[in-house]
């Protein structure tokens, strides 16, 4: 596969080419900061060219099986049902209806699955009695959503054109953003930090595991 990553804040273009079955390859191009890849053939080709000769050469060598298809649904939206003081009994909302993510980060299905596990736990905890489960479950969904939300919105806010929501600018939030930047530099040079980051990024471990002393010092050392 070939992957060209966009780099915030000023290098918004990226692309990905990867194989599917039967000799079919997917070509995906993306532009942050509203730098949308065109879906007409000429604009598509020009955008591919801007990603470098290897990328545009691979695209030019292929036979298209469809016209380019554009997609601009990149918002993330958390409805915070877990914060409501009152909630109807035996009524459960999870998945995208609870929190939808910018799909570029590929988190929605995993968070929905983690929420389903949390719902199972809440049902078991209540000994099979259905009343009293729903609100506890909504609160549990809030917890499993937190880490993915932080990663997705943190990455989106690195782009100056991102709109909506409120971005905390307190000391802890600024330190958190600075530290995650250092982690991202360290993943390129330290396999242990890379593994720790992958586990968080794949939602196997919570975000605070990146602040564990063993990882923290490796991240700091990688700066020198
Ligand atoms: C382009 C794109 C790429 C993505 N890539 C990834 C990825 O790589 N990894 C990942 O984990 N997630 C990814 N996601 C996110 C993932 O698809 C969603 O998080 C997941 O599908 C949410 O599941 P859901 O059941 O909550 O909602 P949905 O899958 O949207 O299902 C809701 C269903 O309800 C139906 N419906 C709506 N209204 C009504 C109604 N009134 N009556 C009856 N039925 C109704 C809809 O037709 C739909 O079938 C991606 C999303 C997009 C858009």
C-alpha cells in the first residue's frame, strides 16, 4: 500500500492506495482545512499529482472502475445522553446515535462494540431486571466514548479551519496536546512507545496509559 499523510496545520493533503480482492485497488485522497479533492476527472488527476509522482503514477497506471466519489461528512457529534438527570426506563441509545466520530479515524464501530459490552455488563449487574439498566448503561457508554473522542477531536483541532465545540485551553489541556505531539514524534523512533500508542489508538487501552512513567520517560528521552 502507499500512504501519504497530511501534516497539520498547513499541509492538508493526503492519500492512500491499498488492495482489495480480485485485483481491485482503492484510491483515497483527502484534504483537511476544506481543501476538498475534486471529483471530476481533471481535478482528481491534478490532486493526485500534488501528492507526488509515485502516487499520481500509480493512479495513472490503473484502470478506473467507477467515477471518483466525494464524501464530506467529517463532523464528530456527542449527544451526552449520559449527563441527563432523568432517562426513560428500558430505552437505550448507543452507536452513532450516542456519539458519531469523524470517520477518518475509524473508531465508530469499535466504540459501538465497546458500548454493547458495557450494556451486557449493566444487564448482568442488574441480575436480569430490566428497570434501572438504561441510565446506568448510558453512563457507561460515556466512559467508553471518552478516549476515542479525545483522540478524534484532538487530531481535528490541529487544523485551524476546524469549527464547532469548545476547545479547552486550560493548562492540563495544553499540556495534554503538547505531550501527545511528543508521543507522535516518539512513535517514529521508539518501538515501545509505538506499541503503547497503537494500543490506545486501537482503543485496546485507555489514553492515560500513555502517561505511565515507563512510557513518559521514553517519550521525553526521544526528544534529545
Ligand atoms: C465513510 C465512513 C467510513 C467509516 N469507517 C469506519 C472504520 O473504518 N472503522 C470504524 O470502526 N467505523 C467506521 N465508520 C463508522 C461506522 O460506520 C459507524 O460508527 C457505525 O456504522 C455505527 O453503527 P450504528 O449501528 O450506530 O449506526 P448505522 O450503521 O448508521 O445504522 C443505523 C441504521 O438505522 C437505520 N435507520 C435510520 N433511521 C431509521 C428509522 N427512522 N427507522 C428505521 N431505521 C432507521 C439506518 O438506515 C441504518 O441502517 C465509518 C463511517 C463512515 C461514514
